[in-house]
């Protein structure tokens, strides 16, 4: 079940590869995620000292939480194999790519994050994508008739 998606990521970046990762959350963060109060728009992933960290993702505070509530924009550790992290770090350095969160979802009761290895688009690429999308829509309309 999908909890939140980052629609802006597909608009601003060309997604080359997708990865499924776990995420280390606090109790009140899990409850907020299940209520779907997540914003991925400003999120990005950094790799520091062999660990992947999810940065600038806003998970709202849980209303019924008291002193145990969390900071909404704290950095959160992603759970990945060490060799995957090292391979992604090498690709990011060599090719100038970035890692962006694409979606949060539930899988067998656990919260997972889909991240994408992405390359930034410039305005020309964005316009070409919009033209292609419009052409595909016109073709579908013509096929219906």
C-alpha cells in the first residue's frame, strides 16, 4: 500500500535505476507514516561513512505523541547492504548522479522506501517529455474512436 510518492522527482530527474530500502524510524514516526503525513518533495539521500541517510524528508509529528515525539525533518538511516551503498556512492561520484526518494509504502507490515538513482533534467528534456506525453495521449484518444 502506497503511503506517499514524490511526483516532482519524475519531473525534475531522469530515473536510471530504482532500489527498495528499509528505513530506521522511531515509534511516533511509524504512526505518522501510517497516517500518510509524509512530504518527499525536498528529500534527497547522502552517503556518509558507508551509510545511506535520508535527508530533508518531512514526517509530521504524531498528534497523540507527548514527550517522545520526533523532530519532523531529522536525518534517517536507510537500511541497505554495504556493497549496494558503496556501488551507489561510486556511481554518484563518477557520473555526477544523485539519489532521490521516490515513494514510501508498506510491504508485509514494514515501511519501505523506493529510491532512485537519477540524473537531473534540463528544461529542454522536460519540454521533450511533455511533448511525448501529449502525443501519447492523442494516440490513445484516436485509438478509442
